[in-house]
C-alpha cells in the first residue's frame, strides 16, 4: 500500500509539476522593458506630430469636438 502511494506521488509530481514562481528581478525586468517600449513609442509619436503640425491640430480639434458632443 505504501509503495502504491509513493508511486502515485511520484507520478503526480511528474505529470503536474508545481508552477515556477516569478522572482522580483523577472518582474522588475519586464516592467522596465514595457516602460522603455512605451517611452519609445511616445517619442516617435511626438516627433511625428511635430513634423506634421496640421494633422496634430486637426486631431486635437476633432478630439475636443467629439468629447464636447458626446459628453453632454
């Protein structure tokens, strides 16, 4: 009986391994990577809108129009 229970435990450990726990460094690294990507995208958008000011003003006016129209 004890042998069967021992074999069951071994089989369960092999078929259902415990999930690996994330360390603090993994979370910190993933947060820094996402933050760097967001900053790069914002810088690229800023450069694009500074080169195309007319499009920027049209989008701002459109956004203000939509917010005032549907905000009531």
